[in-house]
C-alpha cells in the first residue's frame, strides 16, 4: 500500500513551514511592540498557513488507492 501525494510540492511545503514560523514569531513580537491589534493579522495568517500544511499532511497520509471521499 503506497501513500498518496499531497497537493504541495516539497519546495512549497518548505516555504509554507517557513512562512508559518515567521508569522507565528512575528505575532507576539508585534503584540509587544505595537499598541493596536494589528498583531492579530499575523496570527490569522499563521493559522491559515498551518491549516494548509495540515491538509497537505492528511493528503500525504491517505493511501494512494483511496478515493478522496474516504
């Protein structure tokens, strides 16, 4: 039984992890330095990128012969 491939290429996956880490690090730093709530945007971006990484990981763990609905 082979594992399925995700929808991200290995390069895109590395860039997604890099973007997630940068956004996740920037949010608490900007929350401390900036008085307004603009740090929430960094947090939302980090959460969206994390969702894409998790979805790609789930697609990679699905067997290659499984249908998308399973």
